[in-house]
């Protein structure tokens, strides 16, 4: 299946606001990304996924789309998007864009028309408008960002928004909505993109009666593999939408892909999104959320591999993205502490050294697993979360909507450092940066790490190159029996040992070390929080 490039692809997430700023306004842009693509080629990735760059009032950093067929002037023009895709292809990289089908921006022409129209009109039928219960909203659903999921309009009706008030949910029971989105797919496919990351893929269909649900929502999905299924998530009706989209993608050559952002558990329930006639991949958030303990990791790796195998889909692996605390900081808390988003200066701070050490060990673990991997910009530099950001500069709508109880996701979205001694660390030509960069970030800059043995950047490069050479993405995992604090598996000719305990672990006799996340001890033993790849 040489055409099925996604099965073992390493896909790198670019967050356009924070990758590279070509014009010095403090906001990243498409020409900035194009200029830095050679960096990604050097890193050794296979594909780029670009978070939304469409016209948007940016109330949720672009996940509030006002026009699905254009580019926000903050980021450039349609021609810049075309250039970016062409240049990526020229470098041999695939290019995936973000599709946001659950909701539009309230500034989208459809929603403006719905507001101007009357209850029961075809314009309102594109969204989920309902009458209230007296003065109360139609039901007690809450928004993922806090507060009610309903907003009242002047004529008394209410509309549903599972996210910000500026993100009205579309009515996917309406054929006009479905037709519009297949049109949007074709628009970008015809421009040459290689696929779509589908935002909130588990949310498009709501239970028909909008049944009561009083439990609070976590900021993002929150995986609850045991409780009853909430009426707004993972309804069976979503699958027919993805079957229709798959049929559209199948018309294109070479292969294009769909990847589901679906906070769904357990793994066999999530695997329904990647059946042969639906999506190609789904993010493995159970893996991202697993505590730093060998038994937990082994369990989630086994169950997600088994679930995906049962439908013939590759398993994906991810440790960081723009919605969660970067893993170099998340892992700096005691194992078992749940720190997914929102750390402020007055919160307990992570142990930075431990966090980075574990992050490097976790990354080596992940890059040796069979399947496809998602990396988030900056993790290849070992970037931590900004955990002391002043509250006044926070932009995540969760901060305001939660009544300042959820700090939100700004800490993982800070513009990344390229050059230690340049203004904005080389993010752009000026010192402007839409979120402040910590004063300590010079040490993480790319130019301080490139060519430096042992740097996180060089660790990623070497690991990606070895992953390729040993065919790890297409391999098969076999667990090795070992002590309970060690995660040990084989993939092809590579033995992977990850020591999550404190005692030193001896390598098998004759092991030839390929790569370690930190040096072995003087006797060649594996210290705690270190991963090794070896050939035995
Ligand atoms: C998931 C996206 O990753 C997140 O950033 C966004 O806030 C929500 N979906 C709503 O679109």
C-alpha cells in the first residue's frame, strides 16, 4: 500500500498565529510559515497540519470561521495559501488543513441571515434555534468554555453554542448544511491539500430531543469511558456524514485523508470513526492523557492498537497540541496529577528539569510505536508551557466564560523561539508577539540547538531518521516482560526500554544502543525517566 502515506506519517501541527511572523505585527502568517518550511524538512517530518487560517473574528483563535473558502487578512491571502501548499509539496511534504464543521462564527453570512430572519425560517434551520422554557433556556446544557450553551436573541428564541457564544452550532440534520460542506471539501481538495483535520468530529449530531444533561463539561471533551453517553457527543448519526466525505475524498489521487478530533472513549468506540469507509485516522487522546506510569501506558497502547487493528486503521500517537499543557511541563508534575490546561503564576509550578527529561523519554517512546505520529510546533525544541503568563493578556474565551476560574490554553500557544538573540527570538522582524514570550526562552531557540549534540532538536531529528530507517511506523509491537516500572517492547529489530522508575536498569547482553533520551550511566545502565532504542 505505497499510496497509503498516512499509515506511518509524522504530521507536524503548525499553529499559524505563533509559528513565524513575516511582517512584524506580532501575529504569525502564511508567508512566515512558507519561509520556515525548510526547517520542517530538516526535522524529518512527512506532513504539516495547519490550524485554521480562515477569515474569523478570532474569538476562539480562528476556530470561529466566518468564511470557509478564504484566508484571514491577518494571515495573508488565498494566493499565500496556494504558495504554501505548493512549496510544501515541492519539499516532499503533505499538507493538511483544519475543517471546523460543528459551528461557524457568529459573523458567518449564514448566521447573520439567521439573526435577521424569523423563527421557523429556512435561515434559522441551518442552526439549532429553539424556544425557551419561559425565561429559561431550552435545556441546561453547558458550554465547553463555561456558562450556558444557549444564547437568547432579541425575538426571544435561543441558539445552541457548545463552545463560545460566537460559535453557533450548525444543524447537521439539514441537507443544505451537508451540501455546503462537501463543497468546502472540494474547494480545498481542488487547490491541492492532502486532507483535513476535522474539529469536534464527535459533536455534529445532537440527540434528537436535546435531552437534558446536567453534568458539567470539561474544557475539551473529557474522556469518560464508563459513564452514559452525553446527548451532544458521539451520536451514531455522525458516521453517515463521514462516509459521505470519504466518498468525496476517494475521488482524488494521490490519497487525501480525514483525521478526527473526537474526544471519545473507550478505544473501540473511537475506532468506529476510522472504519474503512469513514476517516483515515483519529487522534489518540487516551494516550495523551495517560499518566506517566508503565502499567497505564502499556494498557492504553495495547487497547488502542487492538481497537484500530480491528478496523484496519493505523493508530495515531500524540503528546501535545494547542489545547493542552505542553508535555515538557505536564510531565513535570508528580505522575497521576492531572494538568491538562490553564496554569497560572499562583498555581503549583512544574519541575522544569524533570518535565523536560520525561518529555524526551516520552517522545522516544512515542516515535518507536507503529502507526502515525502528531507533533506540535515547538516540542522539537523542548518548549515548556508558559506557566506564569499574566492573566491580563490571556485570550482564550474559556478564561472569561468560566468567570476566571479556568485559565485556558494560552500557555501552550506562545510564539516559538528561532534565534536566541533576535527580537521576539526571531519569531518575526520586530519584538511584537501576540502573547508574551518568557524571558528564559533564549536557551530553547533553534539556533542554540541546531548542531548541538544532545539538544532536543537533534534528538528529534535523529529519532525521526532512525524511525524511517528501521520502518518503525509500519512495524508490529511485541511487549517484552520486564520489571513493573519499565515499559519494554520490540518493534522489528528495535528494542525500546523506557524506565519510569527510579532504579537503574541493565540492558540485555550484546545490546547495541541506537539512541537514548539522556545518557546511560557509566556502566551502561538505563537511569530513571530515560528511554533507549537498541538493537539486540
Ligand atoms: C477543538 C479545537 O482544537 C479547539 O482549539 C477549539 O476551541 C474547539 N475545538 C472548538 O472549535
